[in-house]
C-alpha cells in the first residue's frame, strides 16, 4: 500500500515537470518526502521497522525501491558515461537517507528538509555536482493535484 501510494504521488509530480528530467526528479523526491511527512506512522514502518520484519518484508522493501528505478532512465541519455551501478545505487541511497533520518530520531514531519540533499544525491551522477546543486537548491515545486493521463505505462503507478 505504501509503495503504491508513494509511487503514484511521486510519478504524478514527476510527469508534471517532464520533459525537464532534472526538475521532474526533484519534484518526485519532494512529493515522496511530503507524503512520508504527512503519514509518519507509515513512513516509520516502511522505512525503518521493515528491517526487523524478516526476509519477506525486506524483499518487498527492495521491490518498492526498485519501482522507482525507471524514473532515472531519462537521465542516462544526456549524461556523460554514468556507471550502471547508479541505476540501483541512487534509489537505494535515497532510501538509506530517509531510513537514517527516521532511524536516528528525526521526525517524519521534517523529511521535506531533506529535499535539497536528496535531489543533489540523485542528480549528481547524471548532471555533475554544480548543476545538481543548482537544481537541488531551487525553490519548492508547486503541489501536485493529480496524475496526468498520458504517463507511459511503464512509469505509471498501479
């Protein structure tokens, strides 16, 4: 349930900013962190407590993180050679950032403060540090109202 909602919210924000891929990624990260901030109990279970739930729960966590991998695909086209490891390392790194924040006592309500750092981390392998920092530090995106009807099936939630 958390994966479905999180992916739907993130992809709706993403498609509102496409074809500007870097800003689409920032919008998706921002929307996902806002969702977790608004649902602190779900965020804690999905991002922290899952580690104590056993192998099956960890497999589902990995599937949830991997469901965001395709959002990074457009970043490979204009980028200098990016290691194939980045395709999975970046989404799992973003998971780790949220996990560490919540697991070390950070409140879910403060997750949106991570948007600049998370955006920089996500974009730097594709854009370089300077351009990634510029986008990471931009003003917040407007809130997402609904998912566009034209999102490609491979990237749509559900």
